């Protein structure tokens, strides 16, 4: 992966005017090479700086999310399998808000498209999904692009502290509704 990263950076650095287009296209090809989003965003910060790298990363990540939406809607059986897998991992009755997904995208070991699947489930349509995806991608692109060099040089202790600091945010930004099952509410079968 390090060799691929060096090769990628050499191509982009010598790309000149086409470098942003190459960089955005690497965001689109990222799932095929099993590269994490964080790696591409950090590379964008190193290559283009904080502002331009953030803009290019937001464009690339949002386009990647839109392509995922189109592909997953084209394959309903795969969509249902992914929803079942998500329900086993997260739970049947838990739904995240867009704010929670934005915070969860900052955690590098949570799969990017699993969170995109969560966005699909809470969105009312393509337009709402695109807006939610765009908004939830901004913190990811900003943090890992502008502080990319800093995060790549952090010790595991500092990374652990950062992840622990994110946990209260996930709790505070949760959807505040209570779901009570019919059987629990009426105690069906308990009085027989």
C-alpha cells in the first residue's frame, strides 16, 4: 500500500492542471483498490494544501457516495442483504441522524459505505440523500485533509484519546425517540 501511495502521489504531483481531476478520480476508484477514505484525504492535504485538498476531497467523496447510491439502487437483492447485515451489526431499531453519521465518518475503522447505507435508509429520496451525504462528508474531508500530516504522525495513544473524545458526541447527537414493541407495551403472554 505504501508503494501504491508513493506511485499515486508521483502521478498527481506531475499531473499539473489535471492533478485535481486525477485526485477526484482516485476517490471514485478508491473502493476498487480497497483504500480507506482517510488515506486519500490525507494525501489531498499533503499534495494540495488544506483548502484545495478539502474541496477536492468533498467533491470526490460526494461523487463516490452518489455512485454508491446508484449502484445499490440498481441491485435490490444486494441492498437487502446489506440492510440485514447492518441490522445485525447495529440493531434493527437504531437509526442514526445525519449529524451522528458525520461524526462516525471521522472514525477511520468504520466502513464508509456502511454509513452511506445508513444515510440511504434515513433519506426520503435521491435529493435528500445527496444533501445529507454532502453535509456528512464535510467534517471528514476537512479534518483529515487539514490535519492529515498531523494525524498520520500521531502515536496510538493520541489516536485512542481522539476516538474516546468522539463517543460523547455520538451520544449527544443521537435521535431522541423511544421505540416500544407491542408485546412489551401490553405485556402479551405475560399474564397467561
